[in-house]
C-alpha cells in the first residue's frame, strides 16, 4: 500500500535529499547543480519537497524570470520524483502546490519548458499565446500560466531564465524527470 505523501517547503536540512532526488531522476547532474546554484545565489524563490513518511521523494523549484522591464514572473524547473515513486500523482501534487505558492506570492505568470500534455492539465498554455519566446527554442513546449494579464506587455517578448540556467545550451532545456506522474 503506497504511503501518503506530504508536500511542504524545503527546509535547510533537505538540501542533500533534494540532490539525491534530482540525481536519481535525471541522467546527468545538471539539474542538481542548477538547484544548488540557484539556492546559493538566493534565487530559489519556491522550493517544495514531497515526503513519503521520512523519505524525500520529490522536488519542484521556481526561480525568477525576466521579460524586459516586466517583473513578477517565475520559471518552473526542475520537477523531479524518484523513479520508485513516479506515476503516483506526486509530480502533479508538487506542480499544483507550486502554482498556488506562486500565485499567493504575487507572481504575474509562470513559465515552463515541458510536455504540453502534462502541463496543460494545470492550466499551462503555449506561451506564444502571449507572444512570449524563450532562449531554448522550446516552441510548443514553452508554456505559461498567467495569473495577472496586466503584468505582461501586449507585445510579449523573450523570457530569460536566471543566469544559473546558462549551463543549458540553446537546444537543451531544464525539464521534468520522465514519468514524474
């Protein structure tokens, strides 16, 4: 019988557990190093963990993005669930909690590079709807949820992730671990 999962904010002592989740969920250490770098730079705006009993089994991070002179945007990346806990709704619970925390924290919009079929369930739509583009040539995978449309320019523009994302080239994108849900 699966153990109930609790979603909560990252605590200082969670850093090693988050690293383990990211290393287990992704083929390279890039996402783990990204989260460490965002944390060290003070740009890990929202960092939530999924706990199954005493085990940290999932993580989601949100960091600031810029859109010209517009502030208040955040980027969702990465999302990860340990392989042995995937396909149990943990990823969905993390996304929902993260979006609610973003809205409650005053974010104007949230962007993500990921599977449209997966993220569409949470209200994400192609970012091109708001004339937004990204540095990773994400196309339909580059999506947005807009909480405050007045927080976006009618002209749209290019969304830039935090400098710590520079480790990902223009054809690579920080994403979600395969099978998070």
